[in-house]
DNA sequence: ATATGTGAAAGCGTTCACAGCA
DNA sequence: TGCTGTGAACGCTTTCACATAT
C-alpha cells in the first residue's frame, strides 16, 4: 500500500521510444498540470469574449503566474505558439483539453450526502466541465432513493455494482472521517482509480490509485501560520532593533 | 498588485538576529507547514487514543510520508524528540500548535451563502479547531437576517463594519466567479489579510494578503490527466513494443 | 541498542536570458 | 522588431546516511 501518491510505477518503456505525446504527457510536472487547468479556464473565458490570439504575457497575467513559467508549462505540451505573435486561443484550448484527458467523459460518484455532499451534487461546475455526477451514495437508508440534484441516492452497499454499471472513473469522498477509509476501500474494489478526498484522513490505497485531497482544516491552519508569522515578524523587527516602518530603534 | 502569492516581502531584518522562534518560523518551507497541519491532526487522534509516545516511523506512516521527511519537518520547529525513544505526543502537539499560530483564535467570515456556503457554515471542523465562523454574508437581501448554522446572514454591503467589529482574520469566498474579485476587494479593504477562495477565479490582491485557493474543477482535471496518462501508457507500452506484462511484442 | 537530528547529495521546479523564428 | 521556445543557472524540497544522544 502506498499513501497518497504512487512512487515509481515500474512500467517498462523501450529506450528508443519517440518523444511523442505519450512520452511527453508522462514528463509534465504535476505542478504544471495544475496550472494548465487554470490556463484552460482563463482561455475558455477568452474564447467567450471573442479573443482569438493572446501573448504569453497577457495569459500569464490573467492566470496569476509569470510569463516564463507559462511558456515553460506550454512547452511541455508542445510548441503551438507563433513567434512574434502569440498563441491562437482555440488551438491552445484544444491542446490543453487533449493533454488533460478532457476529450473523454469522466463520470463522478459522490459518497456521503451530508452538507458537503449536497453542495457537490448540486455544484454546476462539474457537469459543465465534462464531469457528470453519475451516482450518489450514503449509508443512511432513509436517504436511499431520495433525489439530490436530480440523482437518486443509492445505498453505500451498492457502490460496486452501481459504479461498474455507470462507468464511474472518479470517486469523491465527502463522508465523516471515520467512514472514509472503508468507503475508499469499496471504491477501489469497484475499480475506481481516482479519488478526491474531502475527509480529514490520510487514505491508504494501492499504488495504482490516484488520490487528491482537499482538507479545509489544513488550509485554514496554513493561513493561520501566515497570520502568526506576520505578527512575529512585526514584533521581531522591533526586537531586532528595526521598527516596522524601517526606523532603526536600536542601531 | 501581486497574484496569489506575495513574492518577496521586503521586510528588513538585522543580520545578527538570533535563530529564535521568530526567525525559525520564517524559515519553515511552505510544503512543510502543510504537513505539520497533517501531523497535528494525526497526533490529536493519538492523544484521544491515550498514546503518549510515538516514533518518527509510526507517525510518518500514519501521516502518509516517509520518516526522513517527517524528522526534517519537525527539525524546522525545534528538537523535541528523545533519541532512542521517540516523541512525546503532547509536547509535539503543543509545539506544532504554537508554530501554526493556533494558540490564537481566528474568526472566519464566509461570503456567499449558496450550497457551498451553507455547507461551510454548518461544517463542524472549523469551530472545533479554533476557527469560529463569526460572520456570514450574501448579496441576496432575502437572506439577510436568516440564521444559517446559528449565525444570521448579513448583507454583503456590511462586510467592512461587521468584519472589523467581529475581528475577522480569515475570509472565505464561496460566491459565483463573477462576484469573487469584488468580494475579495471588500474583504481586503475591511482589513482581512487571509483569504480562502473557492471561486474558480485568479484573485488579484496586494502583496501583504495571503490567498489560498480550493478549485474543484482543477482537482478533477488533474485526476482526469492521470486517467488519460494511464490509458496512454498502457497503449504506449504496446506501441513501443513492450506489453503491459513486460513481454516484448516487437523486439 | 535504538531512534533522533542534520549536514550533504540528489532531485525537481522555477527563473533567467537569449537563440531562433515569424 | 517582437515574442516564443528552451538550455542553463538557480533555489527549494526531498532523500540519504550517519553522527549524536539516551
């Protein structure tokens, strides 16, 4: 069992393999993949505004990164810009969509229909971006059959059959922490290889399963750290003889 | 305006400053901070189970990292273990809490009381971890005064006064994307320096404001990328002359 | 004997700066 | 001239491996 990230997958590739899309996809850094998704969103907005061409500088500004990083990220997926001009927005959109695997539909199952599960089931951002919510599960028998966001809730015991039948490829865990590992195990045995985990638990999964986690408490605590750091810095600068306004108090 | 991360904060510190907590806090890598929050959660569970001592190996396993990384992370906050024995759980908990600034209360304001806002307002994980939800805001006048999760919703126009009065230090944006930047600007002018953004928008903020984002569509697309990569690899291995089971098909 | 704490090495990701092309 | 694409330099993060302490 590997925790949270498959480290080294042992797939054999021939040494003289051409640097084609397959090999290239493998080489894209995880951080760049996350940013490609952001570029794609910004570019989609551009298409709606009727923008046809964009420079790395402009796109980078809109995506909140610097232009060197943007160009490097785009270079991982190929060279689709025109020197001296910029990028064709639609061309870029279609290449990023291809690399991110968005030409294919990814059915989603949400497990745990509490506050968060409700919100996720009703969230319009998923279906509109090629991630239809195909199944909902909860352990509460009273919820079974009740439609949420237009989809009837199934009992958690039916995960295996329902996920197989509806070709679910992404499982979303929105259960209480105590239930998360058991739910995860069921999803994995149902053949789900990608999991988005909202429960504050470190899931143990086989190497071939990809887990991403969204942990609100952790996000809050990182923000808290920065609040504290700032307060300490302000105090520390005075202690070190320099006030926050740069005036030397103790030279 | 800097986007999403203050790069270089220009604070002057004297060169002979002692390597005390203040200086150390500044030196902790961002990645380590996120993991410290995870260690804290695992350790809190240990306390409840009555565990008093734990080794780096055990804690690392429970947190889903390797023990070298765990020890390095803990070394950033000081040396609180006992060689040949391990760490005192309670001692570690209190030191991590101090570093993360959790000895201080951080009031939270949630803006945008839709599906997600409701879920966040009702989410028990915040108050129980020192992040009381102190204010809720929405633009819909019909919602004003309606209590959600025990807190009455205020109108978005009152952000400045209410946030100041209730000493809000963290703002959570759960609005539609179109409204996010305007809400962010209001939070910032209300003195909020930390923002957790659920809206799929790149927020523009001054350097001194810390933004963290949770973007569900991006998470989904990263998972989609891995689905695609796996499919390509499986196909690619055959194309390259080697089947998935290692058998050479085209030597 | 056993497990921490940490320099040093290795690995990744970001930034620089400029060659190359329209 | 202007902007992309990218090798090289840089800095951050992880891993290694062992000195150090109980």
